[in-house]
C-alpha cells in the first residue's frame, strides 16, 4: 500500500455545528493546492484528513510540503498503511521506520484505535509492537515519558497506519471562512507578513499595490509580483490590483505642505483600497503598519488615515517589534525578496520633517485644495489586474 499523508484539524474542530462547512472548505483548499502534485483522494474521517495518492506519478514530497502550508491544519504526517493485523503492523513499523529506529536511543509505541472491532485494545497493541521492536533493536531503551522516537500506530476503519512524529501544520483557519479583505502590499518586509497573518485567520485576500512610474521602476513592480507569488502557497490564488499613483503623488507635492505629504498620500491609498474592496466584495483592509515604526504610524497619524476609510483596517503587526516581523518573514520565505533595494512610492518625495502629530482638521483643509474624486477616478481607471497563481 502506498504512503498517505494524514492531517489533523486545528481550530476547525471547535466550530460545533459549522464544523462540516469548515471541513469541506479545508478539503477543497487542499485539493486545489495539490493540483500540481498529481491525483489525490482527499477525504475526512474521525477528525483526520486523509490525502491518498491515486497514481504512481504523485509527487509525495511536494504534496507534503503543500499540506504544511494549508491554513486550518494543525499537524502533518506521512504514514504507511498496512493490514489491520498485529504482525502486519509490526512488520510495517520495522520496514517503514527502520532508519529512525536504528538512529534513536530510546523509543515508545503509542497506539490509537478508532476501530473498536479490532481484537486488541490500544495498550495491548503498543505493548505487543513495542516488545517485539525492542527485541529487534536491542540498543533501544523504552522511555514512555521522553522517548527520542515515538512510533505511532493508528488502527482505523480502512487500515492500520504507522508513522513517526508529526510535524506542525500552518495552524489558523481555512482560507475563505473568514470573508475577504484587501491587503495593501508594498515591497517591504511588513506587508507580506501582515497579509500572511490575516490569511491565516481564514481570510481570502485581494492585493493592492500602488506604483509611481517613472519614480518607481519596473523592477520594483516585479518585486511586488514576486512577493505575491511567494505568498500563494499560504494564501492561495490571489489577484494583485496594481494602481497607478504618480498623478496623485505629483498633485499632493504641488498643492500641499511638504510635512503633510505622506499623511495625505496615505489617505489616498486608503480611499483607493476601499474602492477596490467595494468592487471585489471585501469587507476590510489590511496593512503592515506598526505603531511608532515611522512618522506615518503614530497614533495621531493612524487616526488621520483611518478618517479617509470607512472600512475596518486590520493591522496584525501593529504591536510587533521589527525583529519579530523579520522572523516571520524569514519563515514564510518573503524576507530575501523584501530586502531587495528597489524604491517604493512611499520613499519618493519623502518629507524632510514629516508631521508626527497631525491635526485632522488641518489635514482636511490642505486636502481641500485637491480634486480628490477626479484623482481617485483616474487612478481606478488605470488599475491593472494580475492573477497570481
Ligand atoms: P512595509 O515594510 O510593508 O513596506 P513600512 O513599515 O515600510 O511597511 P510604510 O511604507 O509606511 O511602512 O507603509 C505602511 C503600510 O502601507 C505597508 O505595510 C503597506 O500595507 C502599505 N503600503 C505602503 N506602500 C505601499 C504601496 N506602494 N502599495 C501598497 N501598499 C503600500
Ligand atoms: Mg514600505
């Protein structure tokens, strides 16, 4: 019998009556993520999702990797099925985990038996298999509290399964269960992390990027497309809305005081992101803002940008230190791309002395010098939609 991948559900199991909707969503997300790895049968039984290859061409390593990035899964393990018979289980453990059994100093066998027809109970299976493994690998000691290797035996409906320790899954909730939001993606470190964090709570994302040619280069745009691509193993397929921002930035520079430049620019970003949200059925915005990180991220500055936005703004990294954000960014694989040195529209026309404690009424007065609606309308007309798969 071919190896299978067993996935344990995370918070999904707490969802009571909604549980089936969650499980179905999760399985359809898994099926989509596995499309490039071959044909798999994905189904759920007793709080476990089974991923069974249906053809020899299945790429099990790629499938395992993909499963580790699906939100809603708390642990992932590759397992070998065998006949539901105590000696078949023993033989399976010996052949499947031989390398690990040779390499370990101590071990134990842990059994779960959901098939209550099986003639031995869990304890008896563990004792039988453990005893004979001990004979076969006499260098091993049995340690039931802190074994170096835990041999897992699961006796389930269709077969018995043997596996070593499971690895942690991505956690969170299945994408699509938490609604949709627009995430503002710059080329920096923070916004890919904030996108990841909100997606983890089950939110399907639309991405928005503002670019300002010729002040920002084609390479800067490519970099953002690459970051979006790096997020897809976690966030699934997404659309990146690239919004032309040059005219808005030039107008603000022409008509508003320099120390208010960034503040007013951010209000335009909010309005444009809200417009994209309205077009795409999104109910919130997501940004990588972090309290006090830069002048536009003080509490007063955030008040000024929220004033231009009638949707909730989710800021998952608001209370994190840069170091903590960087750690996540490395783990999810976006860091190396984020630090490529291309300019962002936020770094062009940066004021020498930005206002850190702006006054909302004053900001509104300066902004009144601009044709806000016209600028927004023209920018929206120029939006380019890129599907990131
Ligand atoms: P990051 O590291 O993600 O660039 P940052 O700390 O540099 O964030 P800012 O440049 O002030 O912060 O931007 C704050 C947030 O505004 C970003 O995290 C992102 O959500 C959004 N943002 C900034 N620039 C852009 C852009 N060009 N396109 C889309 N969103 C942007
Ligand atoms: Mg930035």
